C-alpha cells in the first residue's frame, strides 16, 4: 500500500501554486494572505501551532475558486455580494479531506463580516481565525497595485487607515490593532516581494515535522484539488475523478497492483491540475480555438507536471499526469515525447482521459455513444497515437468502462 512521509507544509505550498493559476499568472495571492495572517497572529502571541494553522489556511483559503471571472470579482472590491459561494465550496472541499478538515471553519467564513460572525454559533477562536483570513485577504486586495515597488511604503498608511475605519463592522478591533502594529514596520510590506515570500515560506517549513500519509489520505488530498479543477466548467464535472477510476481499473486489468496502482489513480485525479490557469471562456467555447487559445490550453499539462514535481518528486506521478497529452508518434504536448518515453501507465492515463472526455458532453459536441468512442480510439491507434494493447484491453470490458466514464 502507498505509504510515505510527506512534507505537508511543502505540499500545501506547492498545491497553493495551482490555486494561484486561477488568476492566470502565479500572483501568489494565497501565499501573501498566509504570511500576513501568520505575522498578525504572531503579534497576537498565538502559539506556533496556531500560527502554522492560519498560515496553511491562508494558502488554501481560495480553494473554492476555480473560475477566473469569479477571481476577478473577489479582487476588485473590498466586499462582493457573491463571495459567500466560493467560501462554502472551499469549506466543503476541505471538510471532505480529513488531513485538512480542521481548516474548513475559517475558510467557510473568510468573507463574513465581524458583526455577522458575532451572531453565529461559532467558538470564539474559529470566529477570530476566520476574520483574520478576511482581513489579510482584503489587505492584499488593497496592496496589489503597489506590489514589487517601494511605493507600497507610501501607500501603507492609507491602507491601514482605510481598514481601521471598518473596525467593529467588517473586522475585529483586536485584529486591526495588531495589524496596525505590524504594518508600522516597512519589513511587513517589503517581505511580500515574490522571492522573499517564497524564501520565508521555505524557511518556516524547515521547522515543521513531516507527516506519515497512507494511500487514503493522499487520495483524498488529490481528490480535493481534482474537485477544484473540475469545477471550472459544468462540462468537466467529475472528469478527473472518472479518469482516475478508469485508469486504475485499466492498470489493474494489466496486472499492476500495490503502490504503483494507487499512484496511477492519484495521477489520474491530478492530471488536469494545470488547467486552473486556462480561462473558462476557452474551456466552454463551442467553436474552434484560435492559435492563442490553443496555446493556453496546451500549456496546462506542463503546469501539471511542474506542480506535481514539487509534491511527488520521488514518484512517477508527475510524469504519468503531465504526459497525458503526449502520443506515441511524438506529436503530442508539451514535451513531444515519443513511444520510448511513454511507459504503460502514461499510455493508460492518456487513453482513460480521451475515453472519458468523449463520453462526456462538451460545449462543442454531445456525449458520444460507446461504439463511436471505440471507433475513434481505434482510428487513433491506426494513426500511431495510442497504444493498441491499452485500447484492446479497454474494449474487452467496454460497457463497464463506459459506465465508469459516465458515472452510471
């Protein structure tokens, strides 16, 4: 069974990079929120374990945001009437992942006014943690125009004053007082520089013990992020989950078992994590993509590969997930890898991905019937793109795989 010691801090940091992609560029919003919340918690003399907890909650606080248009709404104003929806989704995702379920309450209420939080049946500490995330999140919205510039130092007093004007309504007075104290230091603002931010996060991680995770815990962590990806479009709902199920069963039919089988499933769950960078306008487009739109789509598998290298560096998961658009002729993307570079697991995930996508309704076509899908796969085999043995294995139990693909 898959069991390994994992650096949970580095894993959360790496996976938060995938959430950053929703803003199209890796703008590190989650990391900045995390570090500012960490420093304010330090000013309040919270225990180190609580400070690390709010740091991790900050990096994951927007895990309910998958669509770029929603991200823009959240970062354009201090309050947005639609903010509640992503907070609820994020809390649901975290609650379903035992490893991170303890972060769900503050994520659920990280856009709730302090005056409203006081009326809710929450324990005082969860209430304060949620409001600290809200405060750090809104600090970041106000500082973004000045990032990576010394002009943040001239803008900082205005940011502090604006937020202090919301004491007791949006934010807890004690949080704003602590913020004002740490914000008086130029270092608080200058530490948001991308290089310094990453360096500080790595430094903090050195003092956090690794966690022993079995297969179930790793799968649930992967499933959390697969749900974020699949939420980008109603057309991709449960795509990653179903690809993972198909890939796992195909691998088992080939006699793959144990840890390798479990890693195939995790690779299937995470194969599209890089797609968070792709605009939903492209994913949902009913017609042909332009050259620029195709380029945006094609980079997602490379982003998948690089993100997963940070989490699963000692396994084949990054390769199996990141190579799912390669083909045997060496004409896929992003590496143009030919058959010699594609092991059986790569070939399995590629077939599983195509099979499930063809069985699912997409904006440019309806769900295809099973016999049409098999014809399509065999054409790709004849063209030298897909592995004949994998397609034949799938065809042996085609009805069962079709049910998995459609969620029947």
